[in-house]
């Protein structure tokens, strides 16, 4: 099975989706689908990988968008503090004043 069998090609605009290994690149695929996919893509992701694996990947992700963070928290009914990207301090600071 290929990634394009489960998900829309537009999600993987910067890589060749036909060459993605669904198991070896599961973390990349799950985070990308939740960040850029629509409802059917997210449902297919949860069906294929299972809620436990999806939850584990998203809670351990170094970065997911704020929208994805809140969506995952609502879907899996866990607090935002469970997510690694929520508790990490962002590296971007205030701009330099010249």
C-alpha cells in the first residue's frame, strides 16, 4: 500500500509520496497528515495507524502547529501539557534592536 492510497497527494507536496514507506516514515506521515490534511485524511490516518500510535507520535513531536496541537488534544482528550512541543521553550525570541 502507498501513502497516496490513503491520503491526498497535496499533503506531501515536497516529497514523492509514492516512495514513502508507511511504516518507516510513520512519524513524518502522521504529523504531516494532521498538520496539512483534511478530515478524511485524518480519519484514514487514525484507521491505518491506530489511535495509540498516532497519539504517541503527536505527543512526542518536536513541532506541530498550534491548530494541530489543539485538535489532537481534543481528539485524544488529554491536556496540552502532555505534548512535547507545548512544553518546549520556542527558540525564536524578540527581534534585535539596531
